[in-house]
C-alpha cells in the first residue's frame, strides 16, 4: 500500500477526522487514532505507539493536534 498522498488529500483527511468530535479544527487523541489506523496503519507497525505519536505531534500540549501540528506527521509519512 502506498503511503503517498497529495497535500490536498492530506488536508481533507485531517478535516474529515478532526470534525468527528469536539473542535472541528483539532484532532483529539481518539480522532488521531481513527485517522492513523484507517489511513496510515503502517505508522504503528514499528515501535511507535499511538500515545508516543500523539505526544510527539501535540507540541503545545493542549491535548489536541492542530493542522499546523499535523504537518509533522505529514513530514514523517512523506519521508
Ligand atoms: Ca475534533
Ligand atoms: Ca496541540
């Protein structure tokens, strides 16, 4: 399965999952979990757990991942 997605696709993926609960512009841990498990399951096949990933992405520690913070994941999957 290819991990490659266009920037527009990534933005629409973020928006689709971020809108599921709470703030529609932010991913909660549950939303991130659904996003990663559905769209990027390979990310969790290594030693990285969802908790690790969430902590890594949530740079300002507010318990949600903004689209800006999500960029780090995009970078990770496009390597
Ligand atoms: Ca949300
Ligand atoms: Ca955050």
